[in-house]
C-alpha cells in the first residue's frame, strides 16, 4: 500500500468534479431518503456506505464505530460491510481487518484521507481507499471507508470530496436521534409527572394505588393494570384498574399474584409476548395468565424502595398490541419513581400500633442484622468494657420487693359476753342540723364507755322475775315454818331462797352485761351489724374491732427466696396502690418465723414501724401497696442475674 496523502479541505476545482461522478439524480434521491428513514445505526451505516460507494464508483466499503479505550487508544467495532461478491466468512474477516488498518492512521490524525492500496490495472487505474471520519457534536465517533479505482491521486481526492458531502448526513442522523430521544424522555417525564400527580392527589394508599392503575391503563393502552404489594414473603393484589372491589380468592387474582411473585423472585422486569418478543427470564406464570385471558401480552414491573422490592405492577395488553422497548423502559422508569410515594402512603395509612410494631421490627433488624458488623462488634466491645469497669465502681443498692398492707397496732376486739340475740344497735347523729341518725358502722369514732350494742334481754328479764318470785316465796315459807317451830323445814326454805337469790344475781349480771360498751377511745375498724339485727350470737363471737387509724404498721408478705436477706432494723420504703406517688420510710421491726402457703408459694410475715413524721391522714387499715427493703450495695451484674443463677443451680441439682 502506498500512502498518497491526507486531504484537509476540498478545493473549488475538486468541488466541481462531483457532478462528474456516476449515478443518476433519481437514484441519489432514493438513497438519501433511505438514509433519512433509517431507524437504527446499522441500517443508517449500510445506507451511507451504499450511497458513498455509488457516488465514488466503489467496489467495497466498510463502516466502524470508534470505541475509546485508555489514553490515546481506541478500538474499531464493525457496523456494516459491503462486498458484492459471494466471499467466504474468512475472506470477509480478512477484508475487515485490512480496512481497520487502513483507517486507523486517519483516525489518529483526525483527517479524511485517500490512500493508495493497489497497483494500476490494465486501464491504468490505481486502487484507492477513501476514508471519511463521521462526527457528532464535533467529535469523531465513526469512520467509513470505500475502495475505488482512479486514474491518479488527484481524481481520488475529488471523489473523496463527494464522500465527505454524503458523510454529512451522519451528523444529521445523530441530531435526529438525539431529538427523538429527547422527545421520548420528555414524554416519559410528562407521563411520570402525570402519574405522580394522580398518586399525590389521592387520599390513602388504596386510592393512590387505584389512581395509578387507572392512569397506567389509559396511557399505556393496557386492557388491565393490577398492583400487588409485598406482605411477608408473598405479593397480594391491592388494586385493579377500573375495579373498585374484587374477590381476593377468585382465579384471576390468584394468577395475577403468581405472575407478580414471579417478577419479585427474579428481581427484574418480566415480559411475555405471545408473538415472540418476550424477556429472557422465566415467564411461565405470565404465559399461564396470557392463555387464561385469550393471548394477552403481560408486562410485570417491580416497585422498589431503594434496593428492596415492595410491590409489582402488572400490565396486560391485547395480542395485537405491540409494546416497543422504549415504552417498556418508560413505564419501568415511571413506576420506579412512584414506588417511594406509594411506600410512604402505605406506611402512613396503617394503625398506630402496626406502625409501632413495624418500627420496632426494623430497629431490631438494624441492630442485629448483617450490616455494619464491624461497627456493631466494636460498639458491643465498648459497652462490655464500660459495663465491666462500672462493676468495680458503681454498686447500687439492692432491694427486696414485697407486697404489703396496713394493719392496726393493738386493736381491741369487743366480743359477745354470752349466748344471745342482737337486740339494739347504737345510733350516731350524722346530720346535727336535721337531727338525722343511722346505725353505728365501721369508721365511726367512739369514746370509752359509749354503748355500742345491746343484746335482747326479754327472756332474761322473765327468768329474773320468776327467780325473784321464787326467792320471795321461799322466804315467806321459811318464816311460816319458823313460827310453827319447824326448824328443819324453815332451813330448807331458806336454802331454796338463797338458791333463787343466786339465780337473781346471775340474771341481773347478764342484763347488765347486755349493754356492750366501748372499752377505749378509737375508731370502729370492723363491725357492720345493721343487717344482723335479731341474729343469734354465741359467747366469744367478735362484734366490733376498735383501734386508732393513725396507730398503724406495715405488714409485708416476703417470699421465702428473699427471707435470708431480711433482718430487723433494716430500712425500707413503701408506696400504696391508692397513692403511688408518695414514698414513705419504715424500719423492719420483727419477723414471724412461720411461713404461710399463698398462691403456690411460701411467704413470711414481716412487720415494720412507720416513721411517725411521715404518717398520712389518708391511710386506712387494710390498704395495700408495694414495699422495698434496703438489703445492701451489690454489683449490678449480680442484681440482674442472681435469680436466674439460683433457678439454674436448683434445676441442675434436681
């Protein structure tokens, strides 16, 4: 090959030579129209090379796309190769390699060229390779080369000018492609904005999903659009286009959920076209849905929140509806943009308790999940180190907790003095202005000597009268016998009179004791007898309990597992159930050594004396609450784990 030079600018003389090139104007017009109608780069390059070859009477042509590599390096990717003869594949490969070597110097220098590649033939015509660089936005992106025969280099340069004129269509093609892409992008953005508006103006997740399905069906020309949302590891259909309500168990819904789960499992777009233009992934469930619906095309698009799929949109098209790749990409972009909005709607459209549970689950997943493992290990090590350090520095007070109730100190019980019946119950005046009275009840204050209750004495009084009459009768009988000098009979009558007198004294004492009086000043703690008027009582039956409401102590029920930690003179605090905000001090007074069975366990009674400066007027005997006894300062680890360790030791020993 002989390099005949590289042409920079065509001269006016060379420009006029283009009219002398072979080929009629009508043929050129058809070729130019073919160039303008080209829908892809390979199709355009084939038309460009054909036009250039006809223009310069070429015999072979090739076009390459320049792919930039590292610094000052590039590679050539063949786009089109025109060789009229029926050459073998090896011959064509060798020809393409030869073209690549011919055009490389022109690309490196950034100039078109006419390169001599063969000796003159019988007609004295030399073989030249005419090279034109194809530019887009002033950058060289492709190159075309045509083999032709010319008389000399000057004629080759003239033909190169004709090729340069045809090469100008490449930039026109790229501009048209850019305009089409911009138009497509603008339409996609417009659709995305309109879809976003439909979602944003809806109230709630269900309404937003319905609006999205309706808009997608209208703008994509789909017969049906369905939206499914992730629930656990399954996809559940939540909305259908132009359908307000649907049965979630019907066959169509089940098929749609399988199609959506197929898309979810593969984490990519799934398209099934009965005409053969399907995606390369698994489309088995999509095919089943298509057959069930009479040959519909099916397109499933994943909805992602960041990297995770949260839902799937499935579009169905009629069998004769052709869905171009650009439309598919536009739909995929649109739903990807709308997925975060739908996710926010779904998150905010749930019950507060559900939100709390999900937030807790996500927090736990973040804390114990596989992400940021090194940072979590370091944080755990730091926390463990701080915890171990605090073991020797911070030893909080260990408390034994136990339920308690107030009990009165030395309450006095008033019992029945003998067997009888309740006759009268004392009354108290509760409204002095209106002189209203009621029966004595617990809570009333009494003074020593006040009558609390009177037993029925009618029968006793009858017996008393009989005994008194008997005594008088015997005394008279004794006087009569004494007057008749009947000494023995008089003595017997006197003895019987004494016996009747003793009975009279006994009955009089019983009548006196029938008035039950208060033994001390205080408050009635127990003894509501109003509904027991006339009821029988036996000797020793408790009728009233009198004590002082301020003279109380705490009665703790301590579990047997904590008894070894309780000793007299220990301090503690308690709070009642009625007044949990108030905390009061007490001191352990004494411990009852005998345990009591209670609620499946043993408890011991522990009594404590209340600090008299903290006594509250609101306390009443029997009020309950929670008490804590200060045992001593212990290590925090022991406080947290000693019960568990004791349980394990006991169970392992068993």
